[in-house]
C-alpha cells in the first residue's frame, strides 16, 4: 500500500531541530519550536504530519484560553478596585491639627438636619429609593444615608456632593481598598489616623470613615479658599488634573442632586 507524503515548510527566523525517536518510520527529521510557535515538517508521512499539526493547534488553543482567562481576571480586578488616588501626607500646623483632632473626636448622635421632620422623611425616602440597587438592605441603607447627611452637613459640605464622591471613590463598598491603601466608603488614607486621630479608629467603620472623609475634604476646601475643583484634586491626590473632579461632579449632578423634584412628585405636588 502506498503512503502519501506532504511537505510543509514555513519560513521562520529561528527553529530548533530535533531527531525523531521511537518512531517505526525512523530516519525522518522534523523541526518544531513550540515556544516560538514555529514548526516545520519535512517529508513526514501524512498521518504523522496531521498528528503533529493538531497537537500543536491544541497547545496553541490552551495558551490562548489561558491568556483570555488572565485578561478577564485583570479586568475584573480593576473594575472592582476603588478609584481612589493617594491623598498626600503633609505637615499640619499645631492649630490645624488641633482643629481636625477635635472634629474627628466628637461623638454626637447622627441625625438629619432639616427644618421639619416631614422634610427629613421625604429626603430619606427619596435618596433611599435611589440607593436601593446598590445597598439592598433598608436598615443599613437608611443608617448610611443618615450618617452621610449628618457628617456632610456638620462639615459644611453638600450631602449630595459627598454621595457623588463616595460613588466615584468606592462604589458604596464599605470594605473597598485602593491600590494605594485608602480605605472604606470615602477612601481615607491610614496616615490620617496617626495625624489627627488615634490608632483605635477603624476606617472601615461607617461613621468613622465618613467623619474622617468629610473632615479632610473640608480641610482641603478651606486650604483652597473654597475652590471645590482643587479641593477634590487634593482629596484624590491628583491636584491639577481634571479627571477626578469631573467624575465626582458628573456623579453628583447625574445621580444625587436636586431630590426635591422627585419628593414633590411623591407628595402629589409634581407636575
């Protein structure tokens, strides 16, 4: 019976040469370089050539799948990571340090600051509805919103802007940690506990994290004489770059600003 032969010899810059061993059809040579993906088969019976070809294709497929899995893992990791930059540790004057220490040590009970209880209830209901997909547990969600509103108002910040900042910084993930080590909802750098707090302060604790975050942002806002754009840049460790302030501003006005329109609709007063 006649055996068919074929020749397949691509031109590659480098090949490794191996001798055929333990093969009934000995004496025939072939070149394979699996590491570089190069191979050349010279006058091998067709059946043996096809075996080598499919073995090579299988290896290449496995390598391709491995690369895709690795790529997907990297994408998932960075999509789950916090956006926080790296707040810069700086030397604080004694007076500023004393003020900030006093600010983070106050233990007053968080409460909504509105003219009437009806306004407070309406605000909480509206903002809770907006946040329900991210924080599904109602009790935890309302405790979070109460604390955000109290700490932001206490620091002289717009609570809705702070919600936009938290969305960008951590995606409302309590235990978020950035690549630079920033922690929690507002992505506070650990050096702040040494600068203005105590070692016992847990930055993953809801109220502690929001107290530090709002106090630090207020400090930067005062430092920049009310310029929110530059204060946000300092907060994120990206002073002078537009990316972070623009993201916070967009989240603030797109998702958290002007709740009165929906509140009026809920009360049957909207047009």
